[in-house]
């Protein structure tokens, strides 16, 4: 479940890479003529190993192998993102942050890299002073702006595109909502976080909403925390369980 | 999983080779053939990286037939350098086979948008097999792009004829001819061609859209509404269908329906953009 959620961003990679109608009966141009190019068969095979890894642990391993073996590859951003997504899924947030930074260095305008970096800055348990919050807000706003200019590739299935787009938009709203929350603007935070959860009910977003409800003394906090636990992944569930304990109050500290 | 099995087989083959050269040779060719079959199957299923792995094993096992599907896999992944290397190897391995020339034509046309080079590749495919109805169709489409529509029409018609003879579901020449006849306002011929395309592939949004467009031109508004709704149902991102449907509904006096579709068009434009659909 969590694996499927976290890797929704990878759908974007597929859309980017594929001259997707290549062997369909059509004469439309391919989706993207500026796709990353492998310099050798071995490089593409190594990238394929990440895409075919099948589980988060293996994805992180193959991504790191790729990044070490092909530091100048045009696939760097996608390999780093695949590894970062999986690290996040495994709750290894510092590893995730390192890989996200690598992806963002490779392409400062990559929507997925911007959003993942922003999510990590505002993640529960991470110290996030106002300067960092501002950076997260800038990343999210930039990503949402870039997203507006994206067009569905010719042969991409509308539903897949919509899910990917919604997942990006939700991440952006979540970051903006979290910054509002951390700045103490609970009402505007609520609007943004509700929008994020409506677009993509990811555990991380539900947890933030539960934290917001708890901060407002809203009776919905427990139900929201229970939804976050059910949605996972485990690091999110762990924070949410803390929230359910009456003697504890999760703010933005480690449980 | 598959690669583990393949490696396992490789060890068995090696052991067999030590014991008995004849049976090892048989096993080796079977294994190469399996790698090729698995690679092609994975490619058709959209598991492109798995396909590449299998096809590279088939090549390592000496099966030169793997060059062409491997080139196709690189085409699917938009890997320009690797595609060019692999298609050259496919042509060198089987110079009389039209398929590699056809695939290169598709690549030149779709990826490089080099219509003239693509046309030459389709011609080379046709030199090797005059009955290659897909090469004929694409050569016709290239000629239409080059504004040589009068030369294109007989090629597309021949492609239709050959595809019908081989009972193929290849609908593209019908679609292309329907577009051409619609441009010339030869509506009966356009209706006939797009009707056949829809019969062959009703789940293709472009076929339904063109069917609606031809019906609209022929003032068969009820038919147009059905076809355009079908296009939208198949592909909710087919924005031209929403727009045309709003025009058809407006012409039929259904102002509410027309406004609804126009609003959807405006809203969805922000979500999907105005990219080309198929």
C-alpha cells in the first residue's frame, strides 16, 4: 500500500521516458524528445534494475549502486528520487534527504525532487526553523507552478496522469499547509491540509491533519490519527500512535 | 525472478556441455530461443526493462534475432543512441528482412520527426516486401505530411486492401484516409473509412472522435453526439472532443449541455493541457 503510494511519483518517470505510443497504431510524436539518454547499455541496464527492484530495500540498494557507478548519468535525478522515495517509505528520513538533495542538485526544476525536499523539511521530527520553512514554501510553490505548465503526454492514460498530478498537487498543498501549521496559522493550514488529503490520502498528510486537530482541541484528532496509522508507512504510524497517547502531544519532535 | 531462472538454466547448460556436446548444443539453442521469446513477450506486455535483460541474454547466447526487438525496446524508452546502434545490427544480421527498415522508419518519423528519411526507410522495407501493409500505410502518412496527398492516397488504399486480405485489425490507413477525405469534403468516403476504423477498433478514442467529426460535417448530429461521448468516455483527456461536442449540442439547441461541455473543456484544459491525443 505504502509502496504504491510513495512511488506514484515514479509514474512521471515512465511518462517522461517512454516514446509511449511507439508500437501502437498511431503516427503521433513521442511524449518527450528530451528524455534522459543512457551512454551505454550497461548504464540503462543498471537503471532498469532500479525500476524492476520490486521492493523498497532493493530499490535503495540498486539506486545507490547506480549513483556510485554512473555519477554523470542523465538518469541521476530519477535514480536518486527512486532511492529517496523508498528510503522515505522505510522511515530512513536522513538517507531520504541526502538522496533528495542529490536529485535536486541534478535538476533544480524537477517537480518530484522539489516536493520531496520540501516534505522532508517540514516532516515531523525534523528541526525546521523559519528559514527552513521558507525554503520549503518556496520549493512547494515552485513545484506547483511548474505543475500547472505540464501537459499530458500523447499516449499516457488519463487516469494515470490524473493520479500522478493529484499526488504532486497534494504534496504541494501538504507542504504549504504544514508551513502554515508550524507558523501557527491553524485555519489556513486546515484548508490546505484538507485539500491535500482529499487529493491523496497519504499517511503523512493525515498525520499532519491529526496534529492540527489535536492542536485545536478538535475531537477529530483521534480518528485522523487512526487513519494515518492505517495508511502508514511505519514511521508515520509511530508518530500517530504517540498522538493517540493522552499523556503525549506530538509537536514537531521525535516521538 | 525470470533472470534468476535464466541464470539457473545457464548453469545446467554448462554442466550438460561438459557431459555431452550434442545435447548441450540442443539445450543452448532452446535456451536462446526461450530468452528471445521471453524478451519479446515482456516487450509486448510493457515490461521494457525486463525485456531488455532477456533480449541481451538471447544475444549473448548468439541469437541474432534479438537485435530487432531490442532496438524496439530502446525505441520505446526513447534511447536514441542505443536504438540506432541496435537497428543497424538488426539490418546487418538480416539485410533482406523488411521489418528493421519499417521500425527505423517509425523511429525517424515519430522520434526525429524527419519525414523524408522515414519515407526512405519505409520504401526500403517495401523493396524487400511489397505487401508490407504497415510500411505502405506509414509511407502514405509521410507523403501526406509532405503535402503529396495525391501520391499518398493510392498507397493508403493498397494498405487497406492488403490489411483486409490478411484479416488484420490494422485501422490506421482507414483513419488516415478518413481524415484526408474529410479535408476534401468527400464525406461519404470519409464516413465509410472511419466507420471501418471504428468497427476494427471501437476503443480507440481518435477513431470515435473522427467518427463524430465526420458525422458533424455530414450534419448527422445525433451520430456525432454518440461518437464524441464515446471518445470522452474512452479518454477523458481528449479535450478536442469536449469542445466539438459543445458545438454540436449548441447547434442542436441544447444550450445547457453545450455549456456543461464547454465548462468541462475549460476546467480540464488546466489539468491535462491541450496536448495531442490518439
